[in-house]
C-alpha cells in the first residue's frame, strides 16, 4: 500500500445504523478523501465493521482508528488484517492501540499492562503468527495509536507508522522528528465549521469531556504545555480551541496546513456538526473535499 496522503476522515460510528454507515463510506469515497478511519469501543466489532465498510466502496482505504489490542489476540488480529486485505485489494489499514484502563479492565476484564511493553509483545506475536499462506500478507499495513516518545519510536521500528489523536501541530512536529522521514504519520484533527465561538466551544466541551478523564491523553497534553486547570472540568478556552479548531474554511485550512508543514502525511478530519448531532458534518466534508 502507498503511503496515506492528503486528507482522511475520522468518524465515530458507534451510533450509526447500517444504512448510515454505508452512506458515510460512499460519501467519503465520492468526495475524494483518501482514507476513512473509524473507532472501536463497545459497539461494532472493529474487523467486522471494516469488512462491511470495504464492501460498500471500491477505491477508499478503510482504517481502524483504533482497534483495541485487548479485544482480540494478536494471531486473530493478524488473520483479520490479512483476510481483509486479501478480500479487498489491500485497502485496509490496521490501527492498533493499548486503549485505556476503563475499557480494558472495567469493560473487558483484562489486566492493563505496561503500554509499550504490551504493544511490543503483541506486534512480535503478530509477526510470528503462522497464518495460512493463501491469505498471509508479508508486508502488513499496521500503524499505532502513539502519543509519547516511546510508543512513537515503537511505531517507527515495528510498524508502518502512527495515528496520533487529540494532538496539535506542535505534537506533529515532535512525532515526525521521532518517526523519521519515511514512517507514515496520519494525524487526527477535530474541527467544527462554524464562526460562532459559543457554538464551537459548546461542541468542544461536549466532545472532549470523555478524553479529559483519561490519563493517557492528559499526560500528553501536559507534555504539550497545557496545565492541569486547562484540561479539567469543562476545559479552558485555549485547550478547547486547540483540540477542536473552529471558524470558516480559511481558519481550518490553516490548521491543516500547519500539520502538513510539521510533517503529517495525512491529516484526518473529525468534523463535528455545529448542532452537536451524531456523525460527520456533511457541510465540512463538502468544504474540504479533495475531489471538489
């Protein structure tokens, strides 16, 4: 697979029914976006959803953003990756992450291990898996959810690259320095296409509340210079505006360009509807559509 480039789309798929999922995938493909990224929590199983979305499209790359390593063993992850790429012409990227303690211990009943060591063991097991040669893929399209320097280094050394989430262009520059010039760097950026400050910040507060409770994200924000007060409660304006970039097309394109100049191969837009509704904002998809 070629290096993901241009613009991708990240969409929370948990509450979308099959017809809405199909419309999402075909709409993203029709507008010319390179990749559609989707999450895994406790709704649709990640590989099954990937197969469904691939079946609705013919050119679009589908990518898990991010599959939880505690949701399936490493051999099954290797099988899933190889199966989807064999069946759908190499159009699937397996994004992997260590997730968060509540989703691992509370929801799944596993012990949450040391993140980098656990991921390294998982990747080693995937690489050694004795997959049937009829489907085995020698060069796997795997990236990691990586924020800190150690996970970014593992992304560089053991996978194709990284998908940082809830970050800024400053983090993108740091990630590129660690990853080196050739590793894939696909950066998620939340946006809200509205010029109304109060509307945009209300959307940002609604979306960021869940992340502000998770140590993995908080620790990364502290590394980026945000303070405890800024990432607690409703979130400070400086933090909210950095996480969910708002304004007209010019302001949002400036942020996209900042990520690109910092070294991103692909900027992955998570476009929130100004009314707070579920799914991706079609107006934003139209505004930034690579296909015009």
